[in-house]
């Protein structure tokens, strides 16, 4: 009964015996009992009021001697922070938009015609990219090519086409540069073209071709300038491995090609149109005695069934 009275004392109120009996029957009584027990173990700290007041006055006097206390202005802080964010964002935008690079890209089965700042003409073949710095173009006609493009260059300062494999330099002429995986080719249609490959400088007059396949320079150094090219929506090849022919079909038609038991290093001479996928595949597979199957955007090429 003493615990019950202690609880009543902790609750600081008077309660009748009947109310106490009813309270003991509730599920919360044990919780109240524990609270009363633990709270009775806590002693309130003893405070010397006179000493605390004296310490407070001394601290206030010392603070006044040091100077005026300026409250922290959060509103000003937010304004400054916002200004910094805006400044950084604007600076980034300014820097990003002053790189002044021009980039031209084509997707699979797409070509693009455009003029450079000096009015030199470019035709960009499928799945290719050209980039150059616009701000320095007049002093340095220098661009980077990934893929294939035909150039009709206006006469003027040195004109340079950079690729991962080699560098092509002219003053004013018409030429074609093709740089694909393990394949590099330069054809001169007019004028004289200089090609830098590794430590060698090669001069290509009209009708000459320079080709590197899998790191090996091709000894065939001429081509027929009257022969149709991708500019007339037709691709032509001379003693070229089948793997490069199929890659070009993928570029021109946006199909994925797989092969089954096919020698991809077999040489092919001929060409295919860019206007009809069936005719293009027949132009390549029939001479090589191969068959093909089209399923959606996927082509499978396999050995010819006799």
C-alpha cells in the first residue's frame, strides 16, 4: 500500500481508496509505478541563487567592455549565398558557351552537307563526326574527322584534316578521307594531297589513293575518279576484306549484321547501292556465294546453300 501512496504523492493529488483500487486494475498502473520509483531517485541540483546572479552581472560587464554585440543576420547571408550561386552559374554558362567549337554529326543511314567558314564544302558520310574551332579557323584551317567525309577546299592557308590514324594536309583541292576501325583511306580527286602516316609523308596526286588496313599499307595506289562513290549513294571497293564491306552496309542502312561460319577476311571487289537493302546484300553475297536473312533490323549472313 506504501507504493500506491508514493504514486499518489508523485502525482501530487488526493485520491480516494475506491479510485486507487480502480487505478490498480488498469494496464497503465505498472508504468506509473516505475516512473514514481525512478523519479524518486533523482535529486534536483542545488543552486546558489546569489552566486549565480553575481556571475551573470560580471559576465555582462565584461561583454560590454569588449564591444557591441552584432546579431547574426541570416537574411543577408541568404542573399550573399544566392548571389554567389548565380555568379558561379553564370560563369560556368559563359565558359561553356565560349569554347566556340563547331561539331557536325551524322547518324547511321544519314549524310550531311555543310560549308566551313572559308566556304569550303564538306559532305559528311553516315555515322561520322567533324569538329573544329570557329574562333581560330581563319588563321588555322584545322579540323578533326571521325568517320568519312568528302572535301572541296577553297584555296588559301593550309587546310588540315586530323584523324586517329593519320593527318591530311592540302592548300586547295578535292579529296575524300575515310577513317574507320582498322581502316584508313585517302583519295585525291583534284590537286595534290599530303598524308602524314606515322613518320612518313606521302604525296597523292589526282587519281591516287592511300590506304592502311589493319596497320598494313595497301600497295594499290590508284583509283578511277569516274567511278561512283558514296556521294552518288553507292559504295565501291577493290580487294577489300568482307568485314569492312559489312560495316559499311551497317552505316548506310542502320542494320545490325551478324555472320555464321563466314570468313570475314575474304576479299571483295565490287559495290552496293545505298537505296535498297536487298539489292545491296545481293550485290555482296552472291559473288561470294553467301546467303542472308533479314529479321527486323537484324541481318544474318551465312554460307551459301547449294
